[in-house]
């Protein structure tokens, strides 16, 4: 499994540490809330809400340089539109990897 990284954030910041810090702070503040919303949606089993949560989280996946994981999340999102949760286990592995990574930032 690929590992989250700051390559894309560094590219966006173009050497400006304040921009880099701001982007990291946004991820660190938003991701836990998005993760909670995702888990709350799972509990009630509402596919549309789960799909919306996955869609929002996909952006964090992309920003953290996880190209293959982004595709995995995209497939899961499309499956949810068909009321199918195939891909959930792989998606949750991605969430775990991101959660562990942002704790180190």
C-alpha cells in the first residue's frame, strides 16, 4: 500500500512554509471530522450520505499524494451510488493510513 506524503503540498506551497503549514493544518482539522461523519453515516447505513463522505475524503487522499488510493476511493464512491459497499474494506485501510500519518505531522 502506498504511503501518504507531502509531495503535492510542497508543490503547491512552492517553498512557502506558511502555505505548507496552512494546508497541513486544514487537513489535520478537517480529516478527523470527515472521518467521524463517514463512520456516523455507516452506522445508519445511508448510502447517499456515505457516498458524500467518501467524496469529501477523496480530496484529502489526493492532496496526500495517494494516487492509487484515490482510484480505490473513486471506485468505492461509484459502488455506493449503486447501493453496493464493495471496496469498503480497502477504503478503510486508506483511512487508517491517513489517520496514522496526520498524527505524525
